[in-house]
């Protein structure tokens, strides 16, 4: 097991900023890779919907690892839930911004969003809370998993040094 450390706990804001940086950086790298694939190899990657969830998982797992490295203990449950909520809210805002930016570049601009039928708008509005809850739970699980993986890596290093 890990020993409690006298190191100051990393702030929620610092964890959130790292999460956002990883997420935005990942989106940029992913889009550049897709554009390069399409332009140089004349290949379309097809559906990339799951890649967004993989990016979210990776970013949250990474902050779980950072958290354990800094504090040398797994995140307390209540604080992990609050950081997961902050990250889910940030993810949701970033996704909304991406949609608005893309809509701004579409022919017809922002009016293209309003062209959906009312039944489509209701379906989208109904899916939004479900997507938020999915992302929130995914982030919480990834933070825990990342911290656990880093703890196991640290234990292996200690065992290797002792041998």
C-alpha cells in the first residue's frame, strides 16, 4: 500500500486544467490525423464516434495517474466525484463550443442548427442528459482506474527496488 505523503494535495482546478488540455490536445491531434488520412491516402476513417469517448477516458485516466503521483494515495471518493463532475461539465461545454464552431462554418451558419424539425430537436434535447450522465460516469471510472494503475506501477517499482 502507499504511504501518506506530506505533499500538498493537487487542486481541483489544476486537475481540471490538465484534463481540458489533454482533451483539447487530443481532439486537435485526432482531427489532424483524420485530415491527413483523407488528404494523403484518400481514405475516410468512417465512423469515429467512439474516439470521443476514448479521448474522454484517456484524459480522465491521465489525471487519475497525476493525482496518485502527486499525493501518493488514491483519490478520496467524494473528491473524485466532484472532480469528475467538473470534468464532465467542462467536457460538455467544450462539446457545445465545437458544435457551435462547426455550425458557424457550415453553409447557412448558425441557422443550420435551427433547421431541425421540432421532433428532432426534442430527441436531441432528450439525449443530452443521458450523454452527460454517461460521460460523468465514464470520467469517474477512468479517474479511479488511472489512479489504481499508477498505484500498481509504483508498487512494482518498490518491489523491484527491494529485490
